[in-house]
């Protein structure tokens, strides 16, 4: 297992707080981070976010490693 720090913004932060540490199995991917966060959010509907790992945009199948910083960046409502 590994600890990954997740930074959350906008609606995701409203639902879960601005920072969460997740305990994930080794070999976890960005999608596993999202699934874990959505499980914590319960029945709340959250917009599909962009995800950055160590300040680089990442795809759902990107591997995350212990100590990585994952940022969840929801779409910004324009106006």
C-alpha cells in the first residue's frame, strides 16, 4: 500500500475538503484515485475533472506512486 496526497478544488473540495490522503494499493492508477474519492463523496454528483499528477496532466490509466501529489481540477464554469 502507498499514501497519495490528493488536492481538491471547487466542487470537489466542497464535497471532500481541500486535501485528502488516500491509502491505495501499489500499482494504483489515476482512475483508482477518482473511484476512491467518489466512494467517499457518497451520492453526491461531481463533475468529471482534469487530473494532474505532480503538476502534470494525467490520463485515467496513469500510474500513481507513493508520495505523488494528485490534483483534482474540475471544469470551471465560464461566464
